[in-house]
């Protein structure tokens, strides 16, 4: 491992979270997920990492992971289990399928004995089922010799140009101390807005773009420079061919507005919370989801491309998404922003007494 701190990423998806750890200097040994195309993306973008397509409901999945990592000491287990895996209502049974996704993280940690465990999820997890999942995580950490305190992080506070809140449990072996979360480096006065995130990308007005585009504008923000980082060929920047109806409706939505700003009788086919949302150029985007129908570019009458969504998630341009366009959007939306992973990874290194 060339002396690097090692990590395994469970429920990895395309690996946004662990890609951030890789940027911080970790070696991500393995990504584990149940979606084949996401794992192909993971393998393409992680240095010398392996992948396993496994159903973590199954007991045998832990054995397969252990077999793949048998000659490697794993320092950190990263996991973002789906929230339905935290269903702890009723009598808990170890083999209850509802619980196995959650408990697989700790079953693996029990075998690997890593120095740290990091679990990411939606903030609502803290109060789900009367707080039972939170209490159970804390109990298991204590039982296994870890000190753990959860904290909600707001992505714009750390330079991610996207409104996104997530809870992170960082559990450290007690002898390593109590993890102190990094302090915010941005505030509402200087959050990275959409224009500073994606304004240098080809506009796709007269073209649907493609998978091997050249940049046609100079960068004009520090964030854009970081995202390009010397990259020459732009991938995943493909536009969507909208109907005249969609173009007509969204053209009437002001910057930063949504369906509530439309004239009466316009856009009635979509009236739910975030329908016909147009981003604001000077503000972070709404939370990137797994679809691509309801959020629109702050200037152009179209939905953002996969690359634009990836930028808003803090994926650098060198990170390439595989699969069809729908699969690519889903991979981007399901990911933890790599920049958050990088910041947490750099902070964690201070406790692991290791210089990369």
C-alpha cells in the first residue's frame, strides 16, 4: 500500500465519498455496492482499487470482503447505508433483512478492527424511529471500543456549491481520541454559487455537446480552476433535448424561482415542491437528486448536464461517469460530495498519526 492509510467503501455507489479520501491521500482498497455500472465508474476513477458487486443483506457478503482484503490491514471503513436499513422497529433479529444493511457495517468492522468507522446518512436518521438508529450506532461503537459523536454538515459551509445537509458519524478507537469535526470555511456571504461552479462550461445552446468536448471559455473562479485542474477533455457534458412546451414553461421562470412564479395556467403538469426550479447564479444549487427533470440551469432553458451536476457535487472534471445518461445522473445524485470526503479525510489523518 506504499505506506498509505487504507479504506474500504461500503454502499459505495460510484465512490464520491471515498474519492475524496483518495484525494486526501488514502488508498481505497475496495468499493462494495450492488449496482454494476456504479462499480465500473468507481473502478475507473479510483487508483488501483478493486470492486465487489454484493448484496450486503447476505451474510456471505462479509466473507467475500474479508477474502478480498485478507492480506491488507484496513484502517478505515466508510459506509453510507440506505436509510431503510435502519428500520429498528419491533423485536430486533440479527438476520432481519431490514436491519442487515445497517449491521453489515459493524459485522465487517468487528472482523477488520479498523482504526475508524465513518457512516453517512440523511439528517432525519438522528430522529428516525424515536432516535433508535442513533442510539444503536452509539451503542455498537461503545461496545467495540470506539468513541463516536454524530454531526450534521452543511455542504456550502465547506465550499460545495450545493444546498445539502448530511449527518456523519465518525467513530475513532478510543486510544486515538475523540474526533473533532473540521470547522466551516465559508459562510452565507461567500458561498460558492452556481455561476462560479459551472459558468465556464460550454452552454449547449446550439449543440447537445458530447463526451469529448473542448473547453470554450476561460475559468473565472477559483472553484472552476480546482475542478479543471489541468484537465483537457470534458466528459459527460451532454445536453437534453426538451420539448417546446418545457422550453416555453421554464423560459418564464425567473432566476432562483420555481413553479410558484409561473403565470396562472402555465406549467400545471408539475406543481410539487421543487417543480420548475431554476437555479440562481449567485447561490448554491438545490440538493442534487437522482433524477434530471425538475431543476434547470440558472441561465439556459434546459436541465443541467451530468457534468454540471457533478461540478455542483464537487466532482472534478477528470472524474468520468459510465453508463447511459439516466444511470450517470443517478450515480451523481446518490454520491457524497467528494470535497466533503477530502476535508473529513484530511481531518481524520491528524488522528491516525500518519503522514501521507
